[in-house]
């Protein structure tokens, strides 16, 4: 397992379809150590705090393994942080990582708590009106990490799995989001998962 890139960003205003949009989506790799609090990286920002950031969306992780798929799909070269992730990693794939698994990045402890469910700002980032729909169809979402122990993460920090739980793969939770009421069994499994973030359970509960 490897941390490929540590990415942070500030809120900026961009123009999209003739309207100004505030967003913290655009993350850039940093070579500097970053302080991690229970709300995420101290130097990182989100624009719409109603749906982004917070304890259960503190840090977003996206597997480097998905980059090859998207580069082929889109026909472009993609730089680390392009999906708005804070951590670009190798070895943490949605189909293998469990909701509830705990990893240490140096002295920081992070717990997988829910898949990332994308919004229209993916379209802005890739200048592609179809990107959001394609992202959902591909089911390569990545996941959010909850901060269990605060500390410092360095760009070259090694990380390891310190607690594995047999609850539900991130990819299964993603299918609960994408299939919704057409897969009641998976919905119920997700809602009853003690490690899945409450906001995710509340959303899925609408489709029972």
C-alpha cells in the first residue's frame, strides 16, 4: 500500500454554464506535511458545508488504480487530485476495503465510513457535462475517511491497516446507492451496518 499524493485546495469561484460557482473541488498535490483534525486537513477547504466536509466526510480517498480506467475512457492524462480527493493511494480499492476498516497514516488514525457520492462539480472539473453520469455508471467512487486520531500526515507517509471489520465492502455500499429500491436486501444490509455514516443511512432509508 502506498500514498501516491497528498492533495489540498482552497475555495475558488469558477464559471459554469454562465453562472459563478464556488467550489473547493480542485485539489493540488502538496509536498508539505499537513495537520489533520477531526474535520479533515486544516489547510483544505470545502465550499458547500451542507453536503461537503464534516466528521463523516473529513478526508476523501480515491484509488490510483482507477486512473488508468478514466484515462482510457476520457482519452486524457489525469493528474493526482483530479477527482477532488485528498489522498491518492495504491492498495485501497473499493472492492477490497470494508466500511469500518481503520488505517494509520503515521500517527493519524482514519476509518472508512462511507462511499463518496458525486455531485455536478465533477462536470466542472473535467469540463464535461456527462462526467457525473459516467462516474456513477462506472461505480468507481472512492470513499470518505473519518478521523479517529488527529495528527500530521506527510506526503511520503506510509500507511497500514490496523483494524479490519467484516461488515460490507465499499463497492457493495456503492451499489446500494446506485441500485436503491431495486435491491432492497442490499439497502437493508447497508442501513444496518454499524460502521456506515448516519447521513448515508438516512439517505438510503428513503428508498426502503
